[in-house]
C-alpha cells in the first residue's frame, strides 16, 4: 500500500524521493508514531515534504489517496484480530485493563462489538445496547460507559474509552488563491543568497571543535559573522485610486518582505513612477525622493519589485503633463524605461486577474516596455515571479 502511496504523491507532482520514502519506512518500522491516521499524516509529511510551499499539495494528495480510510480500522476488515489485540493491549494502562476485564475481557468486548455491527441496521441514539450517540452502551459516541469503544466522536468526554475509533477529514486547498502573509513569506524565501558578512560575533561550532582538538583539549573559541541574505530589494507600491481594493494584500506583501529581506527599501507612487516617489504617504508632497537619485544610489544588482494594477489613462504613460496629479515634464513611460534599463532584475506584481490585462490599454503598454515579467498576485504567480527575479 505504501508503494502505491509514494507513486500517488509523485503523480501529484510532489518532489518526493526514494531516500525520503525509505526514511518513512524506517520510522514506521521503529514505531516512531502510533497506528493512527493522524500520526501517519504528520510523520509522512515531515519525512516526504521538504518545502512548506508543497504542504497544500501534499494535503490534497493525502486526502484523495486515503479517502474512506476508516475502513482500514473496521473490525470487519481482513485484519487478524490477534494483531489488533496485541497493538491495542500494548497501549493500555493497568486501569484500562481492569475496565476491560469488567466486561469479560478484550475478546468478549470485541465479539460483542462485532455482533452489534451485524445486528444494527440504522442510526441509534440513547439507550444501553446499540452503537449510537448518547446513552450508556459500550460502543458509540457522546455517551457514558466505564469501558468501551468510541466511534465517530471528535474527542473523549468521560475519557474512559478503550479505543478511539475516529477518522480524519482533509480539506482540499487551491494553489491559485490570493496571497496571505504566511504563504507570501514562503514564496519570498526562494529569493535567497546567503553569505557571512560583518563583525564575527556568532559561535563557529565546527571551528571551535577543530581548534580545541588541535589545542590538546584546551578550549579555543572561534567566532564567525552572522549568515545573512545578501539579496537587496527595491519595493515600489502603487497607492490610491484603483489600488484601494487591494490595500490588504499589499500590506501583507509589505509585512512579509520586511521580515524576509534585511536589505529592503520601499517607496510609494500613484499610477506610474515619474520623476519622484515618496516613503511616507502623509508627506508625499513635501518629502519626495528623486527617481534619478534612486538610479544613482542603488546599483544594478538590486532587485526591483513593482506592485500595481497598471490601470490608468494611456496619457499618463505617453504624454507630457499626462499625470492626474501634476504637470510632469516627461511621460511616465520614459521614467519606467530608465528604471527598467538600469535594474537588470525587475518584476511587476499585478493584483488584477491576468485575464483582464489584455482589455486594459495602459497594462498592455507597460507590458511592452517591461517584457514578460508581469505576474498575478496569486500563490503560483508570486512563485513564478520570484523565480524570474533570481535569473
């Protein structure tokens, strides 16, 4: 069954390897977890999935493969009862064993359970005999009996069941949903280039061990600079107007970017980047930053990420004085061209659905200048955009 499970994961395009599958088998053989489906789910995800971004796809594959898993633990299934008895008894406390004996022993408990399953033809609630909800039967849920088997109940109430007989439901997740802070952080982590820079203030454990060994056992502490992400990012955020409905996702992006990149500079613009941008929207008319100064200050190795819907009047891109806010001396497209020429690595995230881009003339103009580097603000779009930014 587990070989088929491994092949099923591969069919879902999950990058699982034979080595990881063998690790899962070794963990099962060593009885790292119990026989519950919840524990197997946690163990298999931990051993087979290397990257957080694949968690959702793994849940989808796991849920589809183990649909109806409750049948595996059905007493009527072709599983040796002696094997079940040994596994169950191994986990019981002395008190649990005494409760089982009160009903006539484990064999008597399971025999009665099988008889009830065969005899019962409908749902039952209350009472002291049938498998159902409430009541004092040894089998069922949401009732009370000092010893018994719980079936279909989310959690114990009297905490006296001999065996929890529950199944788990897994919800399918969509890989094209809009971003939230968590999955955005996962996507941004792909843009990493680590190096050790700065003052040596972090313990170098391997170096310390080696130095101490060479020093005949006398402690020889070795320090090293902190390992940091060397990637430097310029983030430009479109604000106001048609971007108002996208404020929440932009805030999530900004929050995730600040936590992931040590070298991050952010600026705001409205509709299009002209001869200036600003850091504080409350002071955008008095504390502006020249776009030319940005080009002179930040080198071509900085990664540029522009976030905006690119929806505006074509005049703002093509004409002098086309801006809706002031009389610009040069068209917006001229300033975008300077940025695109200076910064080799640049992408544009558009919160509008990609199917609508072809119907917006200004978006088409930006695409012609930018090239195929505009991506939708979805999980798949951000992953694709970050990959393009790494090249």
